[in-house]
C-alpha cells in the first residue's frame, strides 16, 4: 500500500469486461467440440445471434474504412473504395436536389 | 435423471480445489471429471433447457444468453486463477459423464498440444475508443425535413462534416495501428476482433480497435503497465484493458489463421448507399 500501484487490482474480468467482451469470447472463441446436443444446428443459431449483436458496428466500421482486423493490420484497403462510394452518394443527392429545383418535377425521396 | 453434462473447459489436473461456491450455468455447482490425465470441468444442466430445441430457442433470448455466458465465463475465470484452462465454446453439452470421457479420449492429443502451447499464458483484451467520432451523430440520417438554403449549401455542409469525420478516423487508425504494433511486440500471439457494437457493450465512444494478446502470466505486469502508459497518450481516444482472460482467442490453430475474418465474410461487401451516414 506504500506505493500506489496503477495496476488493476484485482485483475478479475468483472472490473473491465462488458457483455460484448464475454459474448465475443464464449460464442466465437474457445475450443469447438460437437457435443451430444447437435451442435451443427446450434452453430447456425449462434451465428445468427452473433451477427445480430455485432453487425451494426462492423458495417459502420467498414463504411469508415476501419477494416484492418479483416486482413493485414498494416493496410486499410477499404477506405479508398468507401471514399468513392461516398462521392457517389453525394452526387446522387446532388442530382436529386437539382431535380427538385426543376419546377413540376418531384425527385424521389429515396435513392436505391 | 434428466440432467445433461455441460462442459466448461478442459485442463490438466491441478492441486487446488475448486471454490465450494462456484456455480455454473443454471446455478448448479461445477465439478471435476478426471480422465486420462486430463480434467473436464462440468456441471449438470436440465435437459428441459439444454436439449436441442430448448437450447435453440434460448439462444435467441439475449437475457438468457447473457446470463449463461456470464456463468460460463465465471467458471472459466475461476479456473484461470488456479490453472491454465482450455475454455470450450458456450453450450458444449453431453448426455452423461461417459460421453464426456469418450470425447476426452478422442481429443486427448489435441488437448495436450493446446495445453502445452498455452500453459502459463493469459489473454489480455485491449480496446480503443474514439470519443469524438461518437460525439457527432454518426449514423444519423441526413436531416430529412430540414431544407438547406440551396443544394450547394447542403452539399457544402455535408462535405465539411464528412471531412472532419475522415480526419478523426485517420487519426484513430494511426493511433490504433501504433498501439497495436507496440503491444504485439510484447505478446506471443495476437488476434484482432471485430469492433464492438456500443448498443451491447454500453461503452461510450466508437470502438476502433478490439484486440486480444497472448501474454505469459509472468510478463503480464509489464504488459499492463505498457497499456497503462498509453492511456493518456492521445487526446480523444480511450484505451481499455480487460483480463486476464483464459486464452479464449488462442484455442484455434497455431499461427494467425484468419479466424477473425469469418464474421465479416458472411456480410458481403457493405454497399454504402445514400443516407447511411
């Protein structure tokens, strides 16, 4: 107690871990063994649960080009492609705005 | 006897007894099943909840899933304090003890190899959050009702917002890369996980790095200090450490096989349509 330690003490997972930390480990990591309860069916269910839990953040991250966990940490390849996609979206919007300015025409609110 | 056997982990025999009050999923006490020089950590679960159909339905229920996951992790965590467990995936269930024994026999070699590789090592989780990226309304639809003075104004605003966001993300990427490289140098193995959904994690900020590092227990203190030192390094980012975990993320094949990419692969290319951001 004389030297104030900055180490988390106790180290227990309860200190920092949230539900997502736990789920990503127990659902997605760990040794996979086909038990007597048919795990092949289960795998599919686990997958759907899993996807539902994380898909929002994955998409958002991909959109932003933060996708290095997918392959090489040194490269973030998608950023450039997303830049194009964003420009594309902007152009589409711009077109829609121009069409709105034209009298007598209604631009569709939703682009595909 | 309508109980099934739920297996949490496999380890080598260890001297210390399990905590008496260590309860597993469904509130049943966890016990040890010794076989062929290995130990399966098991508990009895009701067939009504862990039979095929029931389990399938339960896994769709986030509350049930959360409680079960926490109980599973609770047992594995307790084991981590006394030995190096091989954590099994959630809901690995057998009919009875003899089926568990058969499983151990069938996988004996694999278990021993993994246990050797992971012996004395723990997993540390490190996440980086970008605070400012979340402060702006990422993901909010471009205000549908609001009419900018002109289309040009609208685009100008939109572009400015986009550029600010882009800069934040570039900084985030640089910071996360640098941190990851530094931590990797102090770890035996590394896995990158997909960023977390804040809806589930309840964490503020946007998760831009989510990684697991395999570190010898003996070097853990250094590793923790290293992470600690980076915490205030870069304004606008928050570094979070979790652990020590059992080596969940390192029970797959040796070498950095692409087990981190499998979730994303199913998604197909994210088609960024109008209005996504």
